[in-house]
C-alpha cells in the first residue's frame, strides 16, 4: 500500500508547487496586486508543461499549463500583444534552460 504525502511533504519535495501558476499570476494583475511588468516577467519565466494523453491508459487528454494562457486571452484577461510576447519570449526562455 502506497503512502500518500501530506501537502507540506509535497511542497518540500517539489517547491515549485507553491509558485503561482499562470492563472494565479494573471488574476493578481487583474486584482491590481501586481503590475503588468511583473505579470509579464513571471509568465515569461514560467516553466510551461505540455498537454499529454492520460498516462493511465484512458482516452482522455490532460491539458498543459499553456492552456491557462489561452484561456486568459479568450476571457479578455490579457491582450493579444501580451499573449504574443509571452509566447515568443517564453519559448526563448525554455530554449535557454536546455
């Protein structure tokens, strides 16, 4: 029987779970808690996960984190220009990490 980790144990094992994702970052800007420059820097630096098919063998698809950017654009929370800049510069950031 596998033991489940508590949330604090998961955070210690993988501190990135505590970092805000794209949706949280965009919502912070929408609420006026961060400015646009901070939002853009955070979104560009974020390590986006690609979508993937269900690893359990089901026929479902698990959306990647980039979908949060697409959803924000569709909802009018970011502009087309912001979307294009994040797409362009986040790709360059990912290449530099390799």
